[in-house]
């Protein structure tokens, strides 16, 4: 009798909590009442461990996403050329001068976002997101001459071409998925791309068999207000899936890490089943690690409560998307007030590997770099930039998530803060009305490992209407140890 009473009480509490959650407003870090046109920058507003110092290397950047160094130690930064909110600009590769000014080395086409850069053997390798023409890998000389190493990547959707990192003569890069969780829906129209590319959808890397998980929505591509769209997984918008339908795999594909020889050649699949493998980095032992942005609570198949993950990259492994978050099934993760997500794949292509660490729900854990210098400290640990939540569009949060740099002991999986804003509450500088970190999107150690550079995208406000990025608000920060 006592057990039955306790279970009844627990069930009642769960129902009350779900009801409260549904009616409470979202309070994401980008949900600011008044979007500033300029940014206050104050290094003293950033909290670091004792003995570390932060300073500004460059300001006034528009949508910067990553830095790298050439063979003589010069610092370079890329501007993405695209931001959520449907802002299209020319992406740029800039050299940062000693006085903090920048010199343009190369200007790309309006096919961003540029989501990563690395330097190797006299050339810069850039991941071009491909929002308008498909993803590419660019190879740019120090003289500013560019060639296309890879093109035609399926990068027209929600997520883009990411990375890259070079190992053993190959360039590895991530390719994100077109959708949140496998089904094209009206949320993709909100992103902008469904109207541009109504036939675009996710592409599996190998043949899969899908269940008839069909979503019925208002047809946003029809002028008839009563028209309905019925869409199945891995299919174009308004195309229904049949029971046990086989979807043919192809390379290139979405939700994967692929590689290509640095001097050009055939594209190869490394691993798949990611949602958005944004950051790739080499650990001191030569192993590649990958950050993976997890599901949102949006679209035709919303998924609730899944944290971003850090993985060790394993050849030929399947990492679980669209039915798992890490090695945990998402089919029991009920959105409060909604049905559980239904399983898409009839047969799992494999057993998803165990994540190295969980990094926070809606944290947008992106760029990653490893400490290699004992004098800097935390040698062998992964440093990860957390861009911060994009609520309410990705789902509700009750307080800001991310907006910091964390470090991960990859042996134990323990996650610790490294650089955060000084405040009683967590959030970006614009939300806190201070001068610290805004949206850290990537991190990179200097070649000798003595300094950590943070690429801060800048102010990106969010609302139910979408994203509102602020130009010229990006910053590159530099952290050193002063002991």
C-alpha cells in the first residue's frame, strides 16, 4: 500500500512539473529585449582560473568562426559570411596584424558559412558551409590563390560542412544533417532553405530501411491554406514513406565525418550517424575527437532533453542518429505534452559508441582544441567553445545555457568550466549587460601550446521570429598563463 501511494505521488508530481514546464516562458541567453548595435568589450569581466590572463587580439569582426596559424606563427581568422537569420555576406580569410587590425588575404563567394580553417604545407584549408550552392573544401595559398578540393557536399539545410583537421595526409571534416531528427518539416521553412530547395533532405551514408513514420503538417509550399503535407524520414518534403521502405545510401551523405587526400582524390566515409559533427581536433596521442550537436525540440519529430556530446572518432562506426543520442535511445524522451518520438530505422546499422562526455542540453558545444603544453596547464585535456542556446527556436530553456569555454578530461569524462562571465547568473555579455564573452564558437591553441585563442562570434539575439545577428561584434580573445 505504501509503495502504491508513493508511486501515485511521484506520478502526480511529474504531471505538475510537466504542466509547469509547458506554461513557463523560455529564458534563453539570446532572448534580450533590446538588441545592442555595438558591443562592450571588457576582459576583466571574464572569469578564469587563478594564474590566467585574458586579452583582446582583434575586434570589429563580422561572424568570425575560427582562427589558425601559418608556418611562421602569424594569426589568421575567418569570417563566416553567413549567419542564422538569413544574413548572406562575403566570407573572408583575414590576417590579424600585431596592432589588432586585419588584412584580407582571400574573399570567398556568398556560399557560407565558413565553419573552420586549418593550415598545412603552405595552404589554408577552409570548410565552406554551402548554404546556397552546397558545401565545399577550399584550398587557399598564402598568396590568396584558391582551388576547390571538394564540392557538391549536401550542405543546403540546417547544418553545414564543418571542420577540418589533417592527419596522415588526409583532410577530415564533418558534414551536418539537413534536419533536426530525420524528417523535413515546417521548421526548415523557418530556417529559409525549404523554400529555396524544396526537394532537399537527409541522405544516409549506407542503405537503410525506414518505418512509415509520416508527419502531417500544413503545407507551407502551397498557396492553399487548407493543403496538408505528409512527409516521411529521409525523403523530400510532402513525400510519404511506405512501410519498410529502403532508402539508398550515397557518398557524400549527411550526418557524417568524411575525408579526402590533401592533394585531392576520392571522398571516403569515416563514420556516420552524427547529427552535427561541428568540431574536430587531434589529441596529443593522434586520436581525432568530435563534438556533436544534439537534437532540438522542434519540427515534425521534436526530441527533448538530449545533451551535446564529445566522441572519440572510430573508423566505420555508426553514432546513432536519428534514433539515439550517444548510446541512449531517444524513443522514450517525451516532449512535455507530446508523444514519444517513434523509431525511424527498422534495423540499427550498428551499436553507437559510448560518448567521452556529455556537454549540456542546447549548449551548442562547437570548436575543440587540445592543450599540449604543460606550462599552460591541463595537458591532454580538450577545450571546447560553447556557442550557447538558440532558444526559443530550438526549444525552451529556463535559463541561458553555454556561452563559455569548458575543458574535458577525456580519460574520466569530467567537465569543468574554464572561461565564463563574471556574474551571479550564466549568460552572454549582452544578456548580462557586461563586457565579457558573447558566443564562443571555437578555440585554438597556438602552435607552441602557450596560448589559447577564443573565437567569439559576437551578438546573436533570438526570438520566435528567428535570429538577429549583429555585424562587427565579433572578437578574438587570447588566454595565457601568468604564473
